[in-house]
C-alpha cells in the first residue's frame, strides 16, 4: 500500500510539473484597444516670458492606453518643430497619465522653432510646436499607440511689454442695470474673456432690474456695441442699427455668457446668498510693489460687494495672487496671464511689465488685467 501511495504522489507531481511548464510557455500578445487621447483643454495661444519661466506652461494629461493585457504602460511625450514628427524628440517619459512643462520649457522649444522677441531680426515671435503621446507596454517598443497630434501656438513676449505686447478685445458693461449707468466713461465693469477661447466671455454679478437693461461696449465709444434678445447676439460696428439691450426684469445676481463666434448668449439668475463677503481683497506677489510681503489693496464696488478693482497699477515681470483680509486663509490664483479663473490656493498668475486696470470677482474667481497705453 505504501508503494502505491508513493507511485501516485510521483504521478501527480509529474503532471503538476508538466502543467507548470505548459503554463510558462504560453505567449500573451499585447494588442492596442480603443481610444487613446489627450484629456486636458488647450489654450488658443501660449504667451511666453522669461520672467515667468518657472511657471507652469501646460499640464498634458491623457487617457489610459489599453493593450488588452495586464502590464505596466510607459508614456513618452514627444515634440515636433516641423509638425510631422520626422524630427520628433521625447521630452518626457512617465508611467503616469500626465506630465507638466514649464513656460521655460516652451520658451526653449519656441527658440528651437526659430522664434524670438528681438524686433531687429526678421524672425517671427509667434509660431507652432506640435505634441503627441506615445504609449507602449512595459519595455516593448514595437507595440505602441499614439494620441492625435496637438499643435500649440507659442508667442514670445518682448521683455517689458514692447511692441509685440498682445492686444485683446475687452468688453465693458453699460446700462441702467449696471454700476456705470449709460455712461461709457464711468469706470465700466469689464466682463471676463475666456483664456482658452478669446471669443467666449462671461460675467457673474448684480444687475438692477426694471429699466432698459444693459449692453456691452468695446471701449469708451458707442461702437462697437453689443446687445441681443432671445439668446441671439447682435452688434453695431458702426454700420448698422443699435442692438436691443439685454433685459433685466428683477434686481438680483445673474450669470451671463456670450460667444461671438456663434453669436449666442445666455442670461440666467444666480444664487449668491451663501457667498462670503470680504472686508478687503488685494493683490500680492513679486510683480507688485509690496512683493510677497504686503498686499496692494483693491477697491470694493459699492454696487456689487463681490467685485473688486484697482486702476492704473504698475506691475513688473513676475507673478501675483489675490487674497482676502491680508491673510492666506482665502487666496486665489490662476495659471493664465491677462484673464482667467482663479481657484483657492491656485497657481500664481503670470504678469508682464505694464500698467494695468485689474478686476477680480470673488464669486467665481474670475480676473482680468487690462493693459493701459
């Protein structure tokens, strides 16, 4: 009986060993599956200054690459000056789904593309650099997936805000529903330009009801003049009749959005009842007179306590943030220059030397810096 048991154990061990050998000889082939794409939003233009070279330029993020196999995946962020990647260079390798490049990194790429900010040369200050992400399983370089190519427009700013300092369309509120009334020269409140799409604007704030309403002007003149009704925008650029004012039936807070590409707008009531009201909000940072040690106070609107402004303030190359009550408990920052949407404890706002009018809205963190000639 003992011999039979030993024989049985030997047979089972042999079968098990054979099974292990068979399992080890199995081959799994990685096969790309589904979509693989960038997931971050890109700006229409990236404004680059050596003074803000340490700031975030762009954080590239992407979806998971699926190779139908349980394995580590590597990702290469590649750049191409030509655009077809025959000159492609890997600038970052990671196993994560994101990688960041600084403004300094983008400046280096812009210079590789032949861009500069010297007005005495014939080189352009604006040009394109293309990016894509390559994914591959483990160390296997023959099996790969690519995102679609994303081309970024890079502009090198002349130091100190010279002749190629960017210009934007700025839109200002006017009308008996607004703080300025129907005067186009009464410190009219600007609405905020979306940094990712310069044809999209928004504003959250208080409007007086019962009157004609409000319109938008592109400066201190009556044309171009923007208005509309029933969600359809209209504009008088000086060659047609004035549009109707945006109607405000009842006094209160409203959220307004407009798109001058498709000529549409929305205007809806907004609940600001739970929003904090601050005693002071100021700007602080190495771009400001007080550096990172002292706030430069903004003025609170008497019409809307959530709106703050400071006019004709001189700023240097550097960064700034907005903060309340001269303390860091409530501070806001954003990564885009000139306009954007700041968040609590967000990144520092990049600044180029100039004199500005600055507006900040503590309801949604929107800000706009309007350069003065």
